[in-house]
């Protein structure tokens, strides 16, 4: 079986080590950011694990394991249309995925990113009824194959 904290720690370290993401707040396993002042923001979280024995029967069965970790990426702008924040979000997504693409193992032996999926969410904060704060977010799920004993 696997402990996804190994992969989430590795992803956090990989992202933090990249100088192109130095303007981002990057955190692991914390509350989802609700503070626009923390943007641009990237959160790293475990997602799911599925394991099955490779062989039936006795002794030391090896396991076939798939899992996923996820990144939540947020940007913000004071713009009613949200265009600038949406464009910044896409730039940040491409930068983060480019960092991951440089090492699909995330630096973890026996781990490999085998798929990527995105889900977009949009938040407009309207506390003062001006509709001027736009905070888009994407959840990127990184599908993993993990070798386990």
C-alpha cells in the first residue's frame, strides 16, 4: 500500500524549487485558500488510491496501485469580467504542468504521472455589491501509477 504524503511532499518540493513559481504561495494539505491576497496560490493534496493484488493466492502478493494527487491553483483580479485572472490562471497552469513534465516521477522512485485532468471553478466575491473581485480556480488531478510491495 502507499502513503500519498510521499508524493504530495515531492510535488510541493518540485514546485517550490522552480524559480518561475517564486511569486506563488505554495502549500501542502492546508485549508483551501479563501484569501485573495494570497494569490497566486497553489495547494497540493492527496486525492485517491486504488490497489489490487497482482497475483491470487499465497505469500507475498505484489500490488498494482493507481492513485492521484491534486493541485488547486488560484489567481485573482479586481476586474468585473475576470479576463485578466482567467488568463493568469492559464499561464500558471501551464507553468506548473511544465515543472511536473520535467520529472514525471516527481522525484519518487516507483511513481509516475500517467494522466492529467482539470476542473475549473469560478468565484466572484461581491461583499460590497460592486462585483469587482474575480477569483478563478482550477483543480488539477494528477493520475499516478505507483509500484508497491
